[in-house]
C-alpha cells in the first residue's frame, strides 16, 4: 500500500509540473511610438496575460536597439521620473499586466534607426519560466496612447497559440 501511495504522489506531482509547463503567455495590443530622427531611445507598450499560474518578464531584445530594458514611471517630489524595474515584471493568471505610457513599459535603448510610423519591428520578450516569446510591434504616431484597432491581432502573429 505504501508503494502505491508513493507512485500516486509521484504521478500527481508529474501531472502538476506538466500542467505548469503548459501555461500560455499571450501578448495583446503591442505598439510603439514613432521617434525623432536623432532619438537614441524609444518605448514599446503591450498587455501580458498568462492562462495559469504566474511568470515574470525579465527583459528582452530587438534588432532595432542595442539594449532593451524594463522601466516604470515614479512620482518623486511632484516630478514624474523614469526608472528601471528591478527583478522583472510579474505576470499572474487572471490579472492582465499592462505596459502602457506613463506606467510600466519597455525601453528600447540605443536605437539603430528612427522608429517610423506605419512600420513594425520584432521584439523578443524573455520570461523567467516561459523563456523567449517574439512579438511584432507596430509603430504608431509620436503621441500614441494606445494601439490602433487594425493593428491589434493578438500580438503574436505567427506565434499565436504558442505555449510555454
């Protein structure tokens, strides 16, 4: 009986781990803003969802920039200041994680060329558990606050249904 209980416990543990490994992260509403011709930095915005459990966005990379960093805006002495996010951005099932202007966002540091309205670029997001996920980011006008409706295709193009 003890051997049966051990096998049952191990089977349940394997199933739980397999279920956790199948959590899917989805990216919706990605967009960026056009940059000035001499700008060395840009930003990307999007919403992250996970269907089960939790994960953490640790950073990313893109061919349009030398470096990708996670940032937030903080109010300090009545002045909004941008600061890097330490330790990543948590993503929890049931609660969309919004990266948006004036809040959490992705900084594109060392732009290799200006971001031009109407173009798009790949952005690879690196998660603690799920690993890498690449999304296509459309570039909006300079003051865009949200993605244009016709560009919101679930945020992962050919990666739709991608499971981690």
